[in-house]
């Protein structure tokens, strides 16, 4: 709870005063994947908590409570960028969290060439259905 509250406070400060739109979303993501011990500690605690929650119902309840606050923050970051969640579909905040968490885990637990800016850009591209821009030339058959 302490680590979650501290992280959410940091992220809230990062987006306060930024009007809805891409800049707010970038600020939220940058604060989520910033370099530094506090951010690494936050991800480490969450990874451990998820693992333990598979066997501890009380921990699942705590995680659910903290995630609800996180999802509200995500919804604020996505304001004006995504359409309302359609009935019966997975909420945008869950999609955002799944993608961000997956890429952050990949960055922290593997040798993948991922850093904060690359994770930020990929989350934005995926959620906003943007085509990646590349400097590489792609050969097209005649």
C-alpha cells in the first residue's frame, strides 16, 4: 500500500496541470517508467505482490483496491485520446496497464533493449493505433 500510494502520488504530480491529451499521457507514462531506485522498487513490489496474490485472497483484495486508484489515474491520462469503453469490452485502463506492465517486466527481467522512452512510445502507439515510424527502408516487391 505504501509503495502504491507513493508511486501514485508521484504520477499524480507528473500530470497535474497538464490538459487532456497526448502530453498528459506521456507525462503519466514517463513517471511510470522513469529511471531510479524508487521506480524499480515500485515495479519489484508489484511483481512480487502479483505472484503472492495467486495464493493469498487477502492480498488480491488489497491489490484490487490499489488498482482501482491506478485505473482512475490511467483514465485521467487517457482522457480525450480514446473513445469510451464499449459495453462488454475490456476497459482502456486495463489494456494500458497490461501493456505497460508487460513491457516494464520485459525491460526489468530480461536483456531486452527496452528503456522508458521506448516503452512510453510503444504504449502510446498501441493504444492510439499509430503506425510505427522507422528510418529503415522496407523493400517492396515490384
